[in-house]
C-alpha cells in the first residue's frame, strides 16, 4: 500500500520534508493555460472540515514542464501529475507531454466548469496519446459508481482515484455565503462515510487499483478504506493542520491492523466487501 497526498493539499517545493515522507507525491492540477483561480474568499473552515473554491489556480502547462517539474524531480519522490482541462483535447495534449510519471486525470473538480465530454471520452483521448499510467479521479456524485468505473476502465484507465470533494456551502454571521463563489468543495473528517461507500461500489465493479481518500484522520481510517477495497490511500485536508501526519498514520495503521486481527494492512483488503456479500446472501 502506498501513502500519498491528495492533489492540492501539499506544496512539495515549499515542504520537501513532508513530500519525502510520502510514498509518492501528487501535484496540484495542471491546466493548459495559467489560471488565477476564483477570487477571495476561497477557503473557509467549517465545524467539521474545510470548504475551498480555489478554481484550479496554477501556472499553466508550459511553466510546469519547464520549471516546476524539474524542481519536483530533484526531490527524488515518485511523482503523480494531476491533469485538468476544459476539453478532452486539452487533457490529451498535456498527457502527451508527460513522461516517467503517473498521471491522475482530474475529472471531478466542483469549483470549475467541466469539460463537455464524458469521463470515459477524456480517458480514451488521453490513452490514445500516452503510455503513462492513467488514474481517473471520479466524482462521488455519480448515482451509479459501478457504471462510471466500468466506463473509464473500458476507455483505458489503469486505476481510479476517489473521492474528490463534495459540493458544500457555509454562511457567515450575516447569513451570506462565506465563499465568494457561494459554494465550493467540502473536505475533512465528515467525508469519510462518502468515501467508504464510493470505494465499496467501485471495488464491486473493478479489479483496478484504487487510490482512496476522504476524511482520513488516523490509522483506523486508512485501514477502513483498505477494507472497502482501496489499494492505496491519500491524505488530504489533514496535511494543512498536521504536516507530520504520514509518519503518525503509518504507526497508527500498524496498531489498528493488529487490533483488527490482521497481520498486515493488505490482509484486510476488501474485507468489508466480503462481509456485505455474506450479509446480503
């Protein structure tokens, strides 16, 4: 099992020691053109998590390739590059320029307008031009996660990332939205049940590797995602408040695994799925 960061939750160049404590580093989403993102206020704490409406702010593909990527390679940490776009062709053109990395296709950002093509069409366009491993980051809002998963797998995805944030809003003392955009992506501890359900549904539909994320705060959370069928786990919002979390999570995962009666975390893989199947039968 690999422990990664969720895209957008860690700046490896500003915090190289934190990035080095992970098994792989996932970049912030890169788009063809530079983006300043949404206007402020675009981040807000809530009682049980965080709202963000960053809007895929990034320096653009050319600056990333010429400047940021060489700096990240110097950290000597396996790299996953998050790729975004507003058409399938934009996604594919960026993927065609990337080598010796794993690519995570951001197909589910709640803070920007989505590409008109389906997730499967975007994956297929990227698969046509890239030999890199492609992970499709899918939305938790799908009514039929199995259908979505089967579609991106058929289109050529090598793995899945789930879940992205869910749409949420918060009001200030004057009953106005805290975020300038009104709503944004909600993350934090309360997201874990949504993530567990999404991973369970996806694992029923595929044998592809799954990077699971959403609400990870401790080692038990990591173990539960593995038990639902996650191959790897990413930590997100927690890194803002606890940058040393990766080392703690590994220790807690070992204890949680032993307490649950398993020799290794991998031994608990998809255990919850088996339990559900037995209950249904």
